[in-house]
């Protein structure tokens, strides 16, 4: 994330010739994420989309409680924090009184799929015209690698030390599939950031999700399968491979819904 | 319209006060005995171009208010005791983020699900914190439908003035009782302030960040000191109370909200029978009218605090009196309402 690279023109970002430049919406900041973490990539993809649509000056983000809690240190647009999981409720309040602004939430799996389950379901069901970026790495990173609702069966975490037992802990939650049955949810896609190929697909999906909001089409959400090498006990390369070989077999990539 | 008198219930008067103050966002969740307020806001927000949302939970409602407030508009939520307990997380964040809003609690009997009768068992929760961390809310305790309208409007002005949540603490009695209310059309003007901190999109300025998370070395302590200085300013400037015969009494009653009205009748009845009784009625429960209590302690012999609780405000009276005088208590709980006759009997026993 730390960069001294030149900034590209707002509104013209993301064009092929400027691919290596830093998005205007992304600040030069000291990186606090671990080696091999996916958050940095997703932060950048969000900023590229915002630059590309020229909406930085009307964007209001709602940051989660989780590893991305200080996302405002990286993003150069208006940001508020939200209590853990209440992120979509806060975004609802903002968007309803400022319908001409672009409002998005950025949430992890603890924030969105555990403590904030009610908020995300009802925001989607109301068809709030907001964009949700859901970063799913299957663990609570900020608090030390505890089991998340999205932790895979058998996966070892600090609170499932013998591996997640379906009998004791229940099944991993597929949030997108749950939301897909709601008429209010208009665009749902699952992507990953474990390879350059997948990053490009993630980039397209995130752009689409913002475009949906710009066009007033309603609730859109992109689930991003992301790596947590630190709490998966893996090297960054192994973690990237695990997305392909394990995680994406339970959480299939692709568009679930597009209206 | 100015001066027009209408007959409405306290909950509706509270809603009208919010509309009068320019409330542009309301989120709520059904709970008795405040449902008339939510219904009234559903109707009035529709008429005034504001936003009404029936939230999925009390948690969502207070956080929608947090979002609307962060975006710079006047926002309100309301509930009753169990629901207000659920809102405490959000209230702590609002206070920590210095976001203005108005929260209404039409108290009911507790603890737990309790019942839907009027009560004042949420005094501690309201004035001593409620949520986590060191923070204070201005707590206004109206005693009539008229005051519910007037103080709700005032609450919005105070919230904006201090960038702090303000709580209206009523109960099921004044919330549901119908009374004549004089509209303030043309008389009251909202005290608007600039909100350069609001999230509006960063066009022409640097990004705005709303946060209560401060991880830097010493940063949170500094933030807390700043908050405490603000609370000290509120304490200095915003105490509201009224007193009746407090300087010419042997016994001074202390009561707030709906109970203060019964206490006033009891005071009059006692005076009619020759007993020198006065009444202090705190209108702000925080900041608490300590000085008025202290002054009364200089001239009276005893205090009698009357509440619809097991004795909560009585602790603040004792702190203010600081051992100078006897402080007695009479309370009813769980929807029980102290009657005039009961209070008079308590006065007679102390006289």
C-alpha cells in the first residue's frame, strides 16, 4: 500500500496505460495488513472503480469492525466507522438522506455473516441502493484467528482447535446464496483475489456493483474470497492455492444474480 | 396556525416537536407504550419529505440514525425500556463519534420484559451512561404532552449545539395520555448550526472521517479529555428545573416527569392542611440541578424523593445534599403509580 507512485487523473483511472499508477482515491499510507493478505488488493480495486466512475467526491464509505476497521487510512473519500455488523444499517441511514451520494459498505465475514446477519439481510431485502463489498477469508483476523461463520468444515482456528466440527459449530454460511432469494438483491457475484486472473474478474465485478448503484438499480454485493495466510498458518502462496483448491469448491465463484 | 390548540397524546406531541425542529429522519421498531410516536412519524415524515424506516431491530434503528446523523441531518429514534437497552451500543458510538441525535425512551416496567405500565426504572441507564465508556447524554424529562413537544424540539437544538445525543426520558403515562397542546407555529425556530464535519462527499475539501476508534498513543485519552470538557460545558449551561415553595418548606419533595405532577398535587394538599411542603422538579436529569437541591438543603429539614422506581434519582439527591439533611424515599415499581394520597401520607409521616 505504501507508494510514492504518481497519481492518475481522476475519472481516467484504470485505463490500460495507467495500470501501474496509484488510484487517486487511494492514499499513500503505511500498510498495516499482513504479508499475503487480500485486503490491500480489494482496497485498490474499490478505489479503481471509484476513480473510473469519477465518483470519489460523492462517495461515502462505511468501514467495518475487523481488519479493515481503519480503511479510512487508505481511502481518500468520506468514511464513517460503524458498530460491529451494523454497517448496512449505517449505510441505509446515509443513503436515504443523501440518495445522490454513492454509499458502500466494506465488511468482513464476522461483521457481515455473524454479528451483522440481520442488518445485511434486511438491507438487501429493502433493496437499499447501496454497494456491499464482502471480504470473506473465513476467520476473525483482527482478534487473533477465531472461527468465523464462513470457516470451512475441518478448518483449524483458535476456537476450533481440532477443526470445525459441523456437529458442534454448524455449517459454513453461504451468504450470497441466502441473499439470492431476496427480490431486493439485484446483483450478487462471488469472486476471489488469489491470482491475477481472478483479480481482473474481481475488478469487473466491483465495478459492476458500483455501476448498479449509480444507475439506481438497487442492492448489489460482491463477495471476495480472500487470503489470510497468518491465521491459516500458511505462506502467501499456499494461501492463494488454498482459495482455488478448497475455499472456492465450497463457495463457487461467479454471478449468482444479476437483474 | 400560531397558538392553535389541538388534542393529542404525548407520543404524538413528541413526534410533532421533532417535526417542528426539522427532524428529517426517523427509524424505529414497534414496542409499547411508544407505538403512537412511530406511527405518527410514519405519517409526518411522509408529509414533510423526511425519511421513515421501520427497522428490523432496535440495533438497526439506532445505527440508521447514526448514519443519517453522520450525513448531517436531524435524526431521531424512539423506543421503550427493553428496546432502549438494545440501543445502548449505538448510543455509546454516537457519543464517541460526537454525532447529534435525539433518542426517546417512554419507560415501561422492568426489569426484563416487565410490563407495559409506566415506570422510571431507567434513570440510572439514562444519566449514568447506559452504554460502555465515559460519556454523558443531556436527559430531558417532560411532564406533559406540551412539554414533550417543546422539549423534543429543544433536544434537537441541544444535540446539534454540542454534537451529542440527547435523550427524552418519558414514561408510558405521559406518552399515552391525551392532553391539549398548543402548536408553536411561527413561534419556535430551530437553532441550526453548520456541520462541516458531516459526510456529504469530499467535493472541494479534504475527506471527513467519523470515528470513535483512536489507536494512536494517548489519542483516546485526549479525545476523552475533550469530551469531558464538553460535558462540563453542558453541565454549566444546560441545567433546567423548576421549584415550588422550596425556600419556604420543612419538607421538599423531589420528583420528575409524570410523578412530579402528582407530587405537586400532594404538595398543595399538604399545604392546604397546614404543612410547609415544597417541590423541586428536575427537568434535566443530566445535568442534574444539584445547586437548587443544595440551596433547598440550606433551608428545609427533610427531602422526600418520589419515583416510579426502587429509588434511583434519590441517589443523586443524596449526593447533592451530601449528608446535610435527611433524604427519604417513596417509590412504586412495575407499573405502580404513586397516588396523591400515598404521597400525602408519606409527608404526614415525616412532618
